[in-house]
């Protein structure tokens, strides 16, 4: 390898190390206070970054060392050694008279480092030319001392502390070990090997992830920079795929090189097969589950990223759609990498019945609410491990599993869904996980709280369904009340005709009116029955000619006395409404006017245009009403002054008129008659024509 290419490699190598240590140290600048090892970590990372950057810059000038890089290297070794001493903790002697009560050996080492740093800074340490064996010997001693400190720091820690610092010891020890290899080789051959020197930057860069991992684990020197489990999962999958493809590419090159005439064919076939195998592994649910468990177990102190897990859990339960039970099983199963399960829920019959399943057939067996299983779940709120119960049933005192649960295919966990403190709402039975999951306190607590959350969602859905059913019954009852009211009016008409039939049965006009009235009554009753059978169907208003509606309403009351008189001042006016309902409203008001007026009195129905509105007036000369009655009782349902009245005709009329955007006005005085005014907005197209005409 020529010097130019080697210089380029060295530049990139040390540049990579500089970037790595810089990214490791900068986040600590904002959080080093209050941490025992924070300042030393910041200093060690930043000095290592400056050291690597100085060597990368020196490599661009075809120089392996400069006075600046020599000084940074001594400082780097000193700070990392000091960090290990502080990590070790035993660096003071109670009776020492030295500064900071240092032990003599540590004080001597500190003096040597200061001398070496001064020598390097003043240019008296020309390591590149190796004119003296002293500089390289001192650096070998520094490397050996660093490795000894790593061994002491790790050996004198407890098991829990070793778990936190082992990767840092591995990284720092790796740096000192490679320095020992580099300088012992230089001492032996009286020169620094350029290849070993160029690789040193990459070696130091490889220690950065190890240091970052220990910074994540150790509370006393933790970095605020946190890598999410999702990012770690995708990074690990990508890194593993890259290594796999590199290995497969090397094997393919070997097949091509030694395969003779079949070499190219063998290489293409092998690489295609390798890609198919990689795709199969990456899309494998079992592999993905294993990788997630492995990362959580070996790289994080807690097994779950609770923010991400709870967002995913809540998002799954909150999705729109009717399959809440199935989504509940899916959300709970995802917490432990289970591939499927089923949900049992309490019903009014006093049993827990299967209501949903995910990725498994829906079971057909119910469990009584007073069974040993349900009593155990309700009293203890424990997650039952079926495998553990089979091996040691004494751990679940008082629990007797039903036969169907013992034979449940691939049954693993029974998760209770609790409402409140002691009410079992349901339970979920999960299949065995794709990858082995250790059921520690963290997993069990998470399943228990997830079960309570799922129970609240299911209970909310049940309450919403019950409310919807109640509203449907309420709508049906309300419609039934209006239908009964209309039937009362039809019965009154038919009763009146029946009373006059004996007197006018030979009158052809009476016979024609009777047939028409009977036909209209039958038609109205059919419409009522249709409405009762489809109360949820919304009526669509259409443009109507108001004069036709009023004429028909008056014609329906022609058999009553006093006979209503029609006064149509303006015709051709249209409103947006449902014909049958608007006709019924006008008919109600006409019927009330007839019933409140003596036979010698009069009932007049008028139709007028009032600006951009249509006004229908029903005027009678009847008994009238007081202002107090109009204000407090007239528009209240089930309030009536008539012995056979139901008190909902005027209420229904005002409700529908308001729904159309109009209003119902009443003017009346006792013994002076009453006038009802139905004011409806003119159909917009007609209103536009009126404006143009004006």
C-alpha cells in the first residue's frame, strides 16, 4: 500500500474517532453537574476527540505525530486513567501528607504524567524519529498502567456494578491494550508500523458504542442522550444485515474465483439464495420477537419503553371500528410477543362467555362467574402462568383450573381484566410467545395495568351500546306516542262519520265523503305502521306547494263541525319540508281549533306570504286560552285541558316547525278565540324570485 492511500486511510480513521468521541462528550456538557463522574467523562471524551482530530490533521501533511498530538495523547491517557482511579474509589490514604491525601503511587504517577505532558508540549519528545527509547517506553508503561486500572476497577465492583461498567471497562481496556501493542511493536522494531498506526483510529472509534452503553446503564455518569428501542431494533437489524451480506458477498466471490466455468453461475445462485434467506429472516415474526427481547434484556435496564408501549396500546384500543374485543386481545398479546389469544367477558347471565379472538378460533366454552378460576382472578388479580401452574400448583393456592383451560391449545397466560379494585370484568387467555419471555415483576405488573385499561375500554363500549339501545327504545316510544295521538284523531273522524251514517246514509255526497275519509284513514294508518317499523330512517325534506298541503289538511276535516273555511290569499308558495309531517301539523292545529269551537262558531285557515316567509293562520272563535296557560302548559307534552286529549299535538307541531327553521306563534284571550300562526321560511329558489320581482 503506497503512502498516499495509507495517509488517506489514517485521516478517515482518526477523523471517525474524533467524531465519535465528540458525539459522546457534547451531550454530557448539559448534564455533568450532580453526577460523580460527569466532569471526568466530559474531559476524557473531549480530549480524546481533540487528540484524534490532531492526528487526522497531521496525517493530511504526511506526518504521523506533531507536538500537539503528542500532548493530547498524554492528556488523553492521563484523564482516562484518572477516571478509572475515581471509578475504583480507593485513591486516598487517611494519613497522607500529599496533595488531596493521594496515595504515594498515584502521586508518583501523576508527576510522571505531568512531566511527560510538559516534555511533549515543549517539543522534547520526538517519538516519530525514535531517537530515544525513553518516550516509547513511557507510553508502554502508560498502557500497562491503564490496563491494570481497568482490571482493578472491574474486579473490585459488585455484581450489579459490574453489569453497569463492564462495557466501559472493555472499551477503555481496548484502547490501552491497542496502545500497548502499537508501542511494544515500535520498541521491538525501532519504528512505528504505519498500518498499525492507521488502524488505531478505527479501533478507538469502536470503543465509543461500548462507552455509550455503559453511560446508559450507570446512573452516576449517565448521558441524557437516549436511544429508543425502536431505533436500536432497526439499527441492529440493519447492522446484522450488512454483516450478513458482506459475509455472503465474500463467499460468493470465493465461489466465483474457484468455481471454474461454473463460477459465475454458482455466485449468482448463491447470492440470490442468500438474499431470499435474509428476507425470510427479517420478515419472520419469531426472529423479530427474539431480537426485541434480546435488545431489551442486554442493552436496557428495563424491559419496556413504557411511553412507546402505552402509546401503541392506547392507539390499538382507540382505533375506529366494531372489533374492540379482538383489538383488546391483540394489544395485550403484543406486550409479551404472543401470537394470539381469546377474550372472555362477563354477561348478564352470570357467566364469562368468549366474545372475541385474535389469530385463533373463537372458543365455545363459558366459565361460571362463581368458579374457582374466576374467584381466584377476582381476589388476587394475578396473571396466571399455565406452565408454572402445571409444574408447581402450590404457588397458586386455591386455584383449580377448569378442564377446558388445561386443554387450551398452546395456552400460556391468563390475564385478568379488572374494573375498579375487586370486580373481574373479563380475562384474556394468550398463546405461548414467539420468543421466550421471562415473566418477572415488570412484565406481570405491565400486564395487570394493561388489563385494567382494556377493561375500562370494553366497559365504555358496553355502556355506549346500552345507551344506543335505550335511545332506540326512547325514539320508538316517542313515535308510538305520536302515532297513538294520530290514531285518536282518526278514531274521532270515523266515530263522527259513524254517528252521522244513520241520518245521511242515503245522501250520495255523504257516501262519497265517507269513502274518501275511510280511504285516507287507511292510508294514514299504513304510513304510521311504516314509521314504527323504520324509526331510524331519516326523512328528507323536499320543496312542497304549501297551498296543496293546506287544502288537503282542510279536506280531511270537512266532516267536522264547524266546518273549516279556507282563505288562500297567495298561492304557488313553496317550503322545504316532509309533506306527510307538515300536513299532520296543520291537521293537528285545525283539529284543536274545531274541538275548542262550538258548532255555531267558525274556523278559518289562511295562507299568506310574509316577506321571505310563508304564514299559515288557523283562527277560531272558541273558548280561547289565558296567557298563563300558553306560557306554562300549552307546549308541554302530556298537558291537556281535554278529557280525552294527550297533550302532545301542539308540542309535536312546534318541534317540527322549529326543525324546519320556522316558528309557531299563538295569540289568544279567554272567550275571544285563538289564532295559531305557522311561519316557515320560503324555499330559497322562490325567495330569490320574489326579490327579483321586487
